[in-house]
């Protein structure tokens, strides 16, 4: 039984879930691109480093824009730049956007940051208790890690262990809607396996519930950013899909960037974007079968600003 539940959420479909129409998906992509360009404008004005991450990097390299079926945008940002960005963007764009972070947003429960568009509603499984759930751009923090192999392993295993416990604590907090999600998904063999994994994580979450959700999130975020060496040879994205060791990169390959055309505009991607994408997706040039195309599960209410309201 695998306790990593990332894959599970790609396959669970609830009766309450919304299947986006082609028009809704197109409108969402346009909205997200507008948000992305606001973020990039802010970064370029203030000398803040960023790069397109995950599927957004793949979209830039393979499609020169959005992957046709994709429904979100990911960015990577070094910790120091991220902390500057959060303060500056909230000040300059606070009338249009919310900025959620592990350190500043109460009962957040995520170890990445989010920029959310006010006046919209795009709800995912992360938003069971969230009232500010607009269209969002995810920002994953690039962390320094130690040059010494032993210290790097200690840092990495700490990130993995604490990150897992924080995830379990979140499962315990969200146990009622998560159980409902699985009940609605049916009773196939695969769903039964997911149910077992969920219940184990909920049980572990109960055992560590002596700390609040916020306390766990702050603890893990602090451990992630433990190494302060801005010139370390290696960096990692412990909040990413590969976690610490699956997203451990040479600084010169990952923090340094090169421009790549995205929707007609040059945006930054990791210098060694080929190695990055191969690590995440394997043969990323090959278009996956429809059944393997990743999408979020959205819940009502779902609405976006109309162009005349923008």
C-alpha cells in the first residue's frame, strides 16, 4: 500500500466534481495567463528571479504556451526572491489578488505559495476550508541545501519525514470531506486501496494533532528553508511533485534561467530545462494518451471574471 496520495487525487472523481467545458477551460487559461503576466511584470520590475515550473515549463518548451488540456500554472522561485516577491506583490497588486503562503495564511496547510485572483471562484480539494479560493498560480520555493553530503541527507530526510507528517495532519483536518470524496468515487479495487491509504494518513494525523495545522506548516516550512547558503552547489524543491530527493538539482542548471517563448512572450525557464523535464515526465516530447493527461478536480462554485469586468 502506497502512502503517497498525489496519484490518487488524479483518479478520484466525485459526484460534486465539475468537468470543465472547452469554453470554460479556454477562459480559465486566458485568466491564468493574465495573472502570470502580472506576476512576471512585477518580477521583472524588481529584479526577482523566477522560472516556469512543471507543466508550465513543459508547455513553454513543447507548445510555446499552455498545454492544450492544462488548467493551472506553476512557477519556481528561490526562497530569497520568493520572500521579496510576496511583500512587493501584495503591496502593488493587493487590490486584485490574494497572496497565500505557508508562513502568513492561517489554516492554509500548503507548503507552496499561491496567488489568487479576487472576484473568481476556482475550488479544488485544497479549498475545503478556504474562503479565498479564486483562480490561482502556484509558486514552488527553490531551497538551498548543503554541500556536505551528510548534512544534505539529513536535510533531505527531514524534509521528507516532516513533510509527510504535515500532510497527515492535513488529512486529519480534512477527514470528513476526504471520506465523502472517496464514498462518492465508488468501490473499485483501486478506490479501496486509496481508502486504506487515506485512513492510515488520517490515523497518523490524529497522532500528531497535538500540534495545530498552522504549527506543523510553519515547522516544516522553516525546516525546508534551513540552509542559508545562497551559493550552495545544490538546490531542491521539497514541496514539488518529486519531493526533496526527486527534485534535487545543481544550482547552475536550475536557478540560472534562459528565455523561452510562451504565448508570444519570452519567459524564463531553468537553464537545463531538458534535464528538469525528463526527470519529471520522462520522454516529455511525446504527447500522452488522453487517459494520462493530468487535470485538476474542481468543485462548485466555479466562475471567472468576464472580460468586460476585468
